[in-house]
């Protein structure tokens, strides 16, 4: 088999084409055998990248995945021709290969591995009539040297690992099934996950482990107490459900090395032939019963695909009933073999799961894995960084954990991986804080990827004026997070929401962008018309989904632009009471803001031009309880806005900022920006060689851009403020 690296890397390492090389981890593991491959060049200019075939990566590189590799030349003095090798078959039960068939398997295997180089502990793979077989090389005998000189030349004072080459004369001895089979099955596979490698989930793991120990017979229960045989792990994708199951298997192996793990992939069970799906499902339970008196741990991932709530399909109905029947048989204890079986199921869509599967006697024990808190994120980061070389202090890691709002375990693993990749571009392999901070801009919370807006990169310094509004937003959003203990001491509940209203172009949306940048919180931007759908119930579901994601990635900010589109005042009279889509969406919004389920660490920021059209129930205390008027900028605010805009524009000496501020009375922030743009375009219109903007250009721009805020609208705002 071949591996491919760039020609530049070959020259730097002193390697040549067609040479045998050893591939091993820099941190050598006791049970991991190195790989030997032939070297071949590629045209890509990657000095730290190795290319291999897809089949080779799938079967032979699992123990090296995610580690820094060392590739070195294999000296020919370390290679000997093998006269015989002893191979033990792994995964004997899954392959269904009988001892009588091993002779045919040996003939096919020898044809595939002739001239290949291996060492003791290597794992060999074979596709035998669409069955994947694995063999562990346990021992080998070299060909006897023909002379004393050759025997002396093979001696060495250093203890180095020897390799052997398969020849046509090599004899293969294949056997299966000994007391060491359990340990041999682990070779060539991913290392088992232990409880120590999982951070932030100690309480959940304790609940799962107690249930597992009782079900598998490791812990005795008082007389008369019925043992629960099923457990449901639910939570968002990437929160650690599968890792907990793997850790429980490792913990069970420490108690009993004969524990059997049966993985049930719900997607692979379905078949187009009538009755075959139910037969496949029942075979898993038959294998569990046949393993008695030894314990069996069954793992069913994505159980909602096997028993969905919407079971309109006949096949889904039959499979769901078959699975429920197996669960009932397991729980009733009708046979003694069920006494040492424990089923763990996972689901990331608990609402899509059929309710009958969650009743007592089936999957009656439920463990929910929510988004990790800052302390849990710190523990996860500590576990991820433990095997790596880094210079990150405990205080720095605490800061990273505090700003990664909404990140689940898989997101934090992606964050560390992205930071580790950046070390390959530097001379040092030590992970630095700057690399972890740079990775934060690339890796975002997985729950936010559907609704995450691009960082607008607008800061408070880019907005002129609005000091009072800025203080109100800081009191509503930043203070409860930074001074939570003081709020609790004084019995203060932070404001639930802030409404910004005012004329168009007065920087309401720009303030929301600055809030997203400066607060460093998860920011969900929702435009009112985006929530409406032509299908009945879809609009309300969209509102629920927005707040579900906000709760999942809390602390978060939900920004509703043009909220009057969905929060308009409800019509009076029986003709329209609760019948329109707009009213149903408003009712759903009110329920989410102040319903039975509390809205913790989620702040609503809304903007509108017509506050008089918003329903009064939406603005009562406990919902959107802060109302801020964003009016036309006064002289001081106009000076700040113009100063920010003209800071990057070359001006002639005859341009007086005070005069421009005086001439722009009644202009909004957007109109002030339009005046500056029009003045610059007027200068270009005169000459493309213009180097600065003169006063006559601003005169022309002021004639073109007129204030568009009507006195009637300003009067409406004044009357609204008087009522408030």
C-alpha cells in the first residue's frame, strides 16, 4: 500500500520515491503497531499533509487519527522474510466465519498481503465475499539464515522493533476464539472512552451508571423494587450522548470483561422487503438473550427515527409496534436471560419521539443533557487540552469558557481542533491562547448555524450620540451578566425586553448591530415578515423555534426588526378575534415572552417606526418593559455623526463643520450619511482627479437630500411618549 506526500516534504526529510517508511504516533502507545507503507510523491505543496487511499484510512488509520504523526525511513536491516505468521480473527461473531472456512480465507488473504511488510500487533483486513474480516498478527517466525555471517549481521545491541515481509513461501496460521479474544478485538479500533475523558457531565453520568449497574446485576436493589431496563438520553446534537454510552461500556468492562455491546443503528434496520425489518430488530434482542448469563449493553442511537410521532407509513407502524413489543418483553422479565440486559437509547429530537415509548416500563428513565454552563465548559476544555502541549493558564481558560455561550461539547472539540491545526503552520507545536482566540472566529455554536447572522462589526464608537439609549441597553443586557450577584442581593429582575422606536434612519438597526458586536453574546436577528407562512401552524412553529434556539444558546439576544409586522394591535369584535395568522403569531409571541416556561438569560430587543400600532399586551411589564425613543439627532449628536463620517473623507479648508451641523437641522442619521455621500459624488462629477470635497459640493448635496421626517410623525411620537 502507498502513502503520498509532497516532493518538497520528501526532500526536506531525506526520503526518496518507492522507499518503505514507518508511520507512527509521536507519543508512542503500548498497543498500537506502526504502519509500513511505500512512499510516492504528489504535486500538492503541503509540507505537513499525508494522503492515503479511502479504504486504507477507514480500516488502518483509526488508532492514529487526531494525533501528530512521525514518518521515518525503514532501514532494510530491520526487515526479515517471514517463514510463518500466526493470525487471530477479530469480531468472530459478527463475521459468521466457521473454522472450516478459514482455509479458504487464508488463501485469499495471502494473495492480498504478499510482499507487504508488517510487525507484531499489526491488524490485517480482508473483504471476503462482502464480509469485512480483521486479523491480529500475534507472532511470526523469520526464515533461518543460511550462513553464520548473515546471522551475526542481524544481531544488534539496541532493542529495535523488527519487521517482517510476507513472501510466497510464508505459511499463514489462522485461528479464532480464545480467552484473550476480548482484548484482541480492541486492536485496530478507536480507543475506548472513559468517564475521566468526559467533562461537565458528572451528574448525568452518575444517574446513567446507577441505572446500568442495577440492570446488569452489578448492584442489588431492595426486595420488591422493579429494575428499569431502558434509559433515554436526550439533548441537542453534540452534547455528549454517545460519549456517555461509550463511557458506560468501558465502566461495565471494568466490572465484567464479558460484557457484550450491541449497537443498533436505527437507519440500517429498515428494509424494503416485508417483515425483514422486524426480523433484523428481533435478531439484536435474540443475541442479547443468547449472551446470558453474561451482561449485555444495547445502544440504540436516534431512537426517534425508529419510533417517530408521525407514523403514517405502514412500515413505520409495524417497526414501532415490534420495538415496543421487545421493550415490554424485556421489562416484564418473562425469561431469565432478560435479567442482565440494559438498553440505552439516544435522541436529539425528543418532540419527534412517539409518546408511548416514554411510558413506565419502557424507556422510563430519562436523562436530559442541556447546553453546558460556564463551569461545565471549563471542565470540557480541560479534558480536551489535557493530552496536548499548551501554554494556556487556568485564568485564560476560564475566560474562554465564559465567552463560549451556547457551545456544546462537540463545538468545543471543533474549537480545539481548529486551534491545533493552526499550530501546524508555525514552528512550535505548543498551543497558544492567540490560536484558540483565532479559532473562536471560525467555530460557532452548532445550534446557531441556521440563524447566525454575519458579525456586522459595528461598534459603539461608530454611532454618534444615543448615550442614554446605550446606557439603557447596558442595564438590560450587560449588567445582569456582569453583576448577577448584586441583582440577586437586591431582588432585582433584569428587564425582559427593550423597544426602540423613532423616525426611520435614526440608527435603531445600527444600534442592534453594535449591541451584537460589543456584547459578544449569541445574537439572533429576526425580521417580522420572515415568520409568516402560508401553511397553518407553521408561523407559530417558527416563533417557537426561534425561542427554543435562544434558550439553547443562552445568554442570547433576540432582535426583532419591524416588530409591528407581527406585534400589531389585535382587532376588536368577533369577526376577527383570534382568526388571522397575525393574531395567532402574536399570541404565540406573548406566550414565549411570559408563559409557563421561563425565559432565562434571553433578552428581547425590538425596533419599530410605529409604536402606536403595537399591541398593548406586548409592552406590559414582564415582557418588553423598556421603551426607548430614538429621536432625530440634536446638534451635538449631528456633530458626532458627521465627525465619524467625515473622518475618512478629505475635506477642503472652506468646509466648516459647525455650519454643516447648523444646516442639517431635522436630518436623521441616515440622511446625514446620504449628504456626505452626495457631496463626494458631486466632487467626482466635476472631476475624477478631485482630491478633496469642497463646500459647494455640500451645498449641492443639501439641495438634493432633504429631511423626510414629517411633522405629523414627530407629533405622533410626542403624543405616544406622553401616554407612556
